[in-house]
C-alpha cells in the first residue's frame, strides 16, 4: 500500500493501466521463453521430408499392375486403367479369348480429343480422364462434363452428349437424364437437349426423388432406371411432419443459416416414401398399390447409394416388373415384394424378421431377383452366420441354402442367370485373419463352392 501511495491518490484508471502494463510484461516474457523452447524443438526439415514421402501421393506411384476404372462391353471385353513401370495406360482384355492389348495410342487419342474439344490435350491429361468401353473399336471419354465417342481405328472423336450435371441421373442407354426442378422430376433428352417435366404436383417437403436422409443429402435424384431406359422406379418423399436441423456458419461477416428436414432418434415422425413408376414415353406416373414405406433400405437408413441409385430395387430383364424390399424404421424385418410396372399392383413374396436388426449384407445389399427362373437369392443370418439362400418366387419358400458354415458372406457381387453361378465375397472361411476378404463362386443349388483368390 505504501508503494502505491507514493504515486499519490490512485484512480481506477491508474490501477487498470498499471495492471495492464504488468500483464503485457509477463506476456512478453512468456512469449520469449516459448520462442526459445520452440527453437530447440524445431523438427529437422529432412525428417519432415522423409515422413512426407510416406504419403499416398508418393507411394501409390510405386505400385504397378493396378486395376482401376473398369468397364465391360456387351461382347465380354473389359477396359481398365493400370499403372506400369513406364506410367499409366488403358488396357482391353477379352474375357473369352484372354487376349490383352492397349486400348488405344495415348498420343493419337490426345490429338483427337484436342481437335474435338478445341483445346490442348496432352498425354498426361488423357490418363486422368474417365474412359469407358463402347461398341467395337469405340471408347467413351468424359472431358469437362461432356462425353466424346472416339473411334480408335481412325482416332476421330465427336461429342455424343451435352455436358452432364452432377445433379442429373443418366439412363443406361445414355440418351436421357433426369433431374429435380422445383420439387418435381424432369427429363432431359440428349439428342436435342430438350427438357420436359415428368411430374407436376411436387411441393416443398413433399417432392419427387428427393435425396435427403437428414444426415446426408444431395441434389441428385434417387431413381432406378429400367434396363430398357423407358421407365424408372422412384418415390415421392414426404417430410412435411419431420423436424428441422439448423447449422450456422462461422465464416467472417454475416453468418449463413442452413435449415433442412432432419429426423432424429425418438422423433414421432420420420421421412416416408410413396413408391411409384414413371413411364417416360407415356409421361405417366403410376403409384404402387401399397401404403408409404419408412425411409429405410435393407442395408442403411438411407434409400440411395452413393451415385443416387434407389437401393433394394431389381428390375426384370424385360422391364415389365421389379422386385423391391420394404424395411420398417426399426430394421427388424424385411419384406420382399414384386410390383407390376404398368398397373402398380404389388404382391408379397417373403418376409424375414429379426429380434434385433436385419441387414441384407455386410458390405452391400446382397439379394438378387432371378426373373428367368422366378427365384431370389437372399442374404440372411438365420443360422447366426451371414449366408445366401435360394427362395422360390412362386411359393415364397426357401428352396435351399446356397452357402453355409461358420464363416460369413460379405456381399453378393453377380449372378449369371444362364449358368446359375454366383460370385460373392466372404470372410472367415479360410482361417487366419477374419478381416481378410476372399472372392468365391458357387452354383445356386449350393454345389461347386470355389475360392477364386487363394493368394489371399
């Protein structure tokens, strides 16, 4: 007190100034000490660079023989990109004759694309593009959202499609795309770039093909095109009674507020989907003759895969009808049904129930409609292990177990209806690390189980 009194009468402002001065001095001392400590702890740049070289951008280029961007042709040919010691290249393999060759001359392809796109394309750029196999001697190349059809015999490329938006879902024949506009589903015809509405009564929170599960949402519509590209299965998405979620940005300036429908655990109402089929030639929508389903699939709480494909829908080859699965909110059952695409009539084939939680696969939806024989391949854990079963489509009875044992099927990849051969991944059968995935094939009657990847 004496020391302070030597300055005379201290005002509140004086005390604040003195305290502030002391705090500044203390802070400077701390910063100085910290800087000295930091100098002694600096990481040697060589050590940092050594660690940096372990990042995938540096290690990936050391791996050769890779297979990426695979695409199949109707003639049984596979096109894919692979990395060699001399760089990346595209390769075509004939699955029947086992002939393997480079898909095209990269330099000639670069020149052809440069002429077609009216921009300079080099060989390095070609190796980064999305390339798919087309008909004989043709490949499809995506460049700047446009698709070019390139003849690899004369190396001439032409624009075959107008630029495709990420918010569009393209039909299998590549002729059409659908997109959402003001809560309705619209069709774009690539032949003349014309657009037309497929629905007209969509409204906010009750629109068509809405891609929103709450925890994830996108602008791309959720549909499943028929094989002939003339119909699509989708739904009208009812979120009118669902609660909202709001997020406020923390960027500089005025914050942005994002509000959308987001059901939470315990909420009385969740999203509902009213299933329907749209015939694009007739411009006609047919709702299925059934109550609305909960917004659920047999593998997740969302009804869409990453590319917007409507999950749990499998069309017949002639596009006249399709099979689908209805899953309730609690995932304790899965109801396998078949719908007529013209009338909307629905009949139930099979019901699977679980006391806890049903999933139709481990790493992906693993059921398949075999329309040629009116059968279904079905995934179930009824034996306490995940296995595949064959269901009679006429009676709804299980005909036989396709796989069995103390191991699990992970995902059904493909079914050849002509040969009855299934291809799938599994784990735990070969011993060793149970997290290792193996590839198998088996006949639908359960015979001929064969490990395709013994090198694992």
